[in-house]
């Protein structure tokens, strides 16, 4: 599909893409971390939201700022910033996520003097009476601060238009991922990965129609022959920027029928109410969407979600894909594995840094797991 | 040259015995709470303990438990047990050790008493949130989370309102779990005792401004226990009054923590619990005294925001603006204040792989201090409880080299 090729090209060189976008449109590029960043507000301000994931280059400069026991996302992003590879950014937004991102923000603010720097300290406990009010307060503050940095006053109409655009994007991604789960073989897992990956980088105005075309083409396409034989796997965890993981799973005779990844479904689940006050509506989605392990919403929220998803997708197994040194995710593994086990869903854990562990070994582990289930 | 026994005896801090007595009695009380009809709450070290005291709930500190596990050298075993339960070896070793203890009542005191509730304040890290979730599922007891937004810069009005609102929610939570009314007069009294305890603790630490310093950070690590666990009680106030008097007496007599104090150093980060003796002897052998540290002073650092006559309101700010919940530039500024105040010649930083909020950013803090204060610093790679991350030969060499630098600068 040509749309997928387009996304693949964007993801092959996201920095190059952002640079040329900036050159062509003169737009302001606002980097961000974390799927809790209110991208809609950035778009409403006329900015271009760009998710920073690092490029996996060797860590040299960041070595003098961050110890080796820090996750590769944080180290890699700082490395790119210090090396000047992110010079195209007009500013960066740091939503508070974990202890590592919190310190990355400090280090960045003190060492990178290019572009503006905004922190967005979101509530951690999402199910408290005060959290909604506080979230609304910080989003409104962000709206004002960002507008100031970008030299514009963000109106409610701007916000509504951005919300409508994001609803189109998220609805299309939801539909695509549902179709690919329902009809395995229709869309390769790695292709879905290209689409979601590009959705955090590409010009959102161009992205929405692209995704809608993909969705309607898939809707029309026929189910591939024999694909029902494949075992059905859910992929869960944090950041995944290793499309090759899908290859391992597919070569082992299985297919990814759903995900709970920060760079996957967690970034696009949930639509925003277009009729409500816009900032309140954005807050509402953030409070209700599938939570990340660095946030709290009940004691079994994530287990319930994974078990539900596995059942709905008729998955036979689940693979956790975790970044080494990522505390929030690592803490959840034992209880999630236990809850899945009780529901009859076996699981395995893959831990990686910016590079995947040696090919042979990973392939063998995935194969053994898929054979077993 | 070995110190004569008499001088060594004189150098020992007498209050140690009292402290051991109080802590033993405290753990016995906590472990027999059920028989006495009292409730037990597990609480994080930066958590709001005063309302618990006002409600007659016994606070228990898993982090203090972690420190005991480390000091009794049971860390490796328990950390390995947690790893066998599926917890990554990269997680905080306090959390790992405590999680491994819970199901088997392991550790130096046969496990902590079963909690009736869990109180988690995330002002120190995100780890405690995950750790307390694990324990809340394990014990099946209610969990209260006090969410204190990180302050990269200013303490904003929305943060103040958010945290203050949660204090009311906390009180309602306690009333529900304890099934009795919260006594607002009592909290006033507990608040005053808490502030008095913190002031006394600060005064104890401040005696180290003297030359020689009557106590070192290694002593402070030990005497800290009460201000963490029993803040807000008369007993704590009495104890620190006694300790302060002893320190003042030592100052009057010129008794130092280190026999020939030549270098005055500052320690950053948590102690290396299983090696405090080795480290303290190592520095003493070089005539170096750790006269201040960023860790034990964290329990009185919030004094600047407190109003003891309006305790509940100012509690929100005190808990939100503690040392670990602020930006590294603010942390560096506080360290530099301490460098001046205690006339420090050099800094020893423990890069602690367990504690990301404390350790990530240390390199930048180190550079800021070197630039602004021009004093040497050394970085020690270790872990507070998991001794597998401690390389004696490497640390030994580093400290020797550091002292050489200090020597040259004299
Ligand atoms: S991968 Fe984990 S540790 Fe790294 S920034 Fe994300 S949440 Fe934090
Ligand atoms: S040592 Fe650090 S990570 Fe562990 S509980 Fe304490 S503050 Fe949190």
C-alpha cells in the first residue's frame, strides 16, 4: 500500500522529515515525550507535535549527564539533543511521567539552550476528586504558556478544529487496528507499527486522510487465505520502536492482534467529546483513556484491561516488550503475568534497550513461547 | 596508629543506647498493635505522618525496614528473592527487599506488622507508587495516595490547591478506616511537636558547623530514625533535646567524630547501608569527617515553609517542596548553601542505582558545584541495600585518589 510506504519513509528518517516540513511550511515544531502530551493543544496553536523517541545512536555526550542505569529512551533523546540532531525543534514539552523523564527535563533545561522548554506536571492519581480540577488547571496553564511561546492566542475554535482532526486520526487508527486484529494477514503487524509510528511524527493534516484511505481499503480487502491458522498474540509494554519484533512473531507462526503499547494503542484510544468545553474535553479523555503504569487508577486497572483485551481479541498469549531500566513497567510485570495466568493467558517478557538483544536468542525465545501456547 | 581505648570510649555517642531502646520498644509496639487494639499504617518516608499520630495509628516505614535489611546485610538474599518473584534487578532495592519480605515475614525483624492501611506520598519518587500498589494488592488493605506534583520551578497556586484538597481527603480516609472522628485540636498539638522535633534535628545537624564536628553523617544516618518514624511525638522531641545537649557538650570539650579532623566533606544521596562502618573508617583513616549530607537534612528542609499554628495548610507545601521533589538546579543551590554553612572542602556523591530521582542529575549537580564553589567531588557507584553493586577495590581507590586531591589543595 502506498500509504504505508509513505509512513515507512517518514519513520526511516523522522528528523529529516521534520526538517523538510519546517523548511517547506515554516511551521513550528514542538517536540514532546509521552502519550499523555495534549497534542491537540499544540496543533491548535499552529504548532507541529513531534514525538521524540531517540534514534538509537551511540551514547557519548549523554554519558556525562546520565548514568548507565537510565532507560535508553531518556539517554538516547538527550544524546540527540546534545549532538544537535534536534536543532529543528522550536521547543519541547515534558509531561511528567516517571522519575527518569522528570530528571531529563531538568538536565535538558540546563544544557540545551535552543528553543522553549515547558513542563506539564500532570496528576499521577487519576481517580481522585481533585485530579480533574488540577488537570484542567495545568492544561489551561499549558494553553496560555504555549500560546505565548508561539506568539498566538489559542482560541476555543482552534481547539475544536484540532480536536476534530485528532478524532479523525484516532478513529481511523482504531478502525485499522481492529481490522488487522479481526482479519489476521490483512495487515502485517510491522505495517500497523509504521502507521502508528508515523502518526506521532507526520503532519497531522496530511495524516488524517491517509489513515482514512488505509482504513477504507482494508475494509474492502478480502481475508487472506490460511491466516486463521496463526496464533494470536497481544503485545504490551512501553515504548516500542523495533518493528522487527513483529517479524520475529510472524516468523514463529503467530500474528499480533492487538497491543497495549505507549507507542501503540495507548496513544490513540478514546475520542474527545466535540461538544464539550474543549480543554475539559481533552482532560476527560486523558483521565479515561487506558492508563499507563506511571499513573494510578485503581489497583487492577491494567490487569483488567489486558485480560479484557486478550479475551476480546481471542489472543492465545501476550508478549511484554519492556525497555530496560523502565521502573513503572517493570513493577507491574509480576502482577500482570499472574492475572493473565489466572485467566489462562500465558505471557513472556522481552527486555530491550535501544537495540534488540542478539537476533538468534530472541528469535528462539519467541519461537519457543509461541510453540508452547 | 590505633587510638587509645579511653579516647575511643569518649568519642562514642551516649545517646545511641537510648535510641536503640526507643526503636526496639517502637517495633515491639508495632508488632503487637493488633493485641492492643491499635491500627498500623505503612507510610513512605516523605509521607504525612502527623495525622496518623493524631489518630493513634502506629506508623511503620518500609523504607526504614529496607535500611535495616541493608545494615544487617540481608539485602542480596532478599533482592534475589524478589527477582525470583519476577521483579527486575534494576528496581529500587528497598522496594525489592520489602516486597520479598512480605509474604514470608523475612528480614532482620521477622517482617513488618501487617498493615491496616497504606499511605503513599510520591514526593520522593514514582517507585513508591508502584511499590505500594504491590503491597495493597498483597495485603488487600486500603491505599491512600498523596499526589504531590513535581516542582521543576515554582510552587504554583494550582499545585497548592490540589495538594491541600488531598489533605482533607486524607483525613476523611483516616476517619473511615479508623471509624472515628479526626481530632482537630490534637493535630495542632502533634503539628507543633513535629515542627519542634524538626527544629531540634536541624540544631543537632548544625552542631557539625563546629570544628571538629561532634557528629558525622554516619552518626546522623543512625540518629535520623526518630525524625522519620515518630515525628510529632513528645518522645522524639525529648530524644533530640538530649542528643543536642550531648552534642553541645562534645563541642564544649572539643570532642570530634573523627580524631584528627582535617577535611570536612559532604555526603550526597542515601547511605550505603551495608558498608557504613567500612566507609566511616575509611574516611576517618584519612582524617576526613563527613560533616553534612543531603539525606538526613531532608527531614528538616521543609521547615522554611511550615507554620506550626496552621499545620494542615502548610503541610501541603512542606510535603510538595521537599528536596527530591524539586529541580536539580534548586537541589544544587541547597547543596551549595550547605557547603558554605558547614565549611565543606569536598563532596562525596553516591551514585545509587536504586534511586533514580536522587541519582539522575547528579553529574550536573556535581558540575554546578565544581564551577561555583571550586571544590573537588568524587562519585561512588553503589546501591544502598544490594551489595552486589558495591566494588570495594574500585571505591577504595577512588576515595584514596580523592583525598590526594584534597591534600594537594591544602
Ligand atoms: S521508558 Fe519508562 S523509564 Fe523510560 S521514560 Fe518511559 S516511563 Fe520513563
Ligand atoms: S530509594 Fe529512591 S527510589 Fe527507592 S523508595 Fe527511596 S526515593 Fe524511592
